[in-house]
């Protein structure tokens, strides 16, 4: 509307129409709402699907089930079965729970895959 040619002193020019001030006020309110929303503190961790945290008994059962599935998949391979039995006999539930607190079922399977990957090789 006004540029430096029409406003050589770079002073703020206010419009005499009331609709401009209404728009500015709405914009300011919207900016305040957005700022307030961004300033609200939200937790950083999000549980996927609200899944419950596994108990020690749940983990013990799931480990046994996981190892049994590995053994079933590799029935004809005695080395794999031997490694799986050895892993199960050395498995310490207390250490596992301490290293991996607040596990959900999907987290458990990711951790178990990485810990038992060497068994099938």
C-alpha cells in the first residue's frame, strides 16, 4: 500500500479503517495462542499404542517362548539348538531387566533379536 516513495520517513502509518485493527487484533490473539501452545511442556517419551510395561514374569515367559521358536525353526541344526540352550541357561532375568527398563512387547522383541542374533549364525 505505502512504500518508501510514499513514506520517505519510514514512519508507521495507521489506517483509519476499523477492519484493519480487527484483523491485527485477531492475528495477535492467534500468535499468543500458538506461543502458549508451544510453551506448554509435553513429555518427550511416547508409548507406542499405550502398551503396558512388561513384568519380570512376562519377560521370563517371553524369553522361553522366543528361544523355543528359534529351536523349532532350526530343528535339523544341532549347533543352533545347543547355542539356544546355552543362552537360556545363562540368561539372567535381573540383569536383563536392569539393562532394559520399562520394556514393552515390541521393545522386547527388538532387544531379543539383537541379543540372540549370534545363535543362528
